[in-house]
């Protein structure tokens, strides 16, 4: 009887997994502007570790006083939004890139 109950429970879990609709992946392109005190911080690496997003640096210009990065973020919209909010909380200015600017 216990075996049957375990099998039914396992079947129920599988059914529940099938009902979960995955969110579609999207790509957002943004410009990041780093203030001087954050230039040496590995923030893009941390974004990839903390959130379920893939990062792709499309261009960068870093000096002693400012850092500018053109970045692609791939993932669900929810995770991208969380990653962008985290960057802003750290003091990074995040602005969207208009389509076809760096393609």
C-alpha cells in the first residue's frame, strides 16, 4: 500500500511539473554607466552569478574616472528586471539601447 501511495505522489508531482508554463526568454540591450568608485568591481560577473541571465558585453570604454558598457542580457523578463534593479541599487546608471544600434 505504501508503494502505491508513493507512486501516486510521484505521478502527482510529474503532473504539476507539466502544468508549469516556462516564461519566454527575451533579450534586452542596455548601456551601463559606472561611477568612478565602481569601475574595478566585477558587477557584470556578479549579475551572471546572482540572476538567471546570460550577459554579453557588446562594447566597453573604461577610463580612470568612468566606465561605459553596452551589455546584452538574455533571460526571462522577470530575471532581467531583477538584475537591472540590482545594478541600479549598486549605483550603476542603466539605460536601454534603442534597437539596431549595436547589431
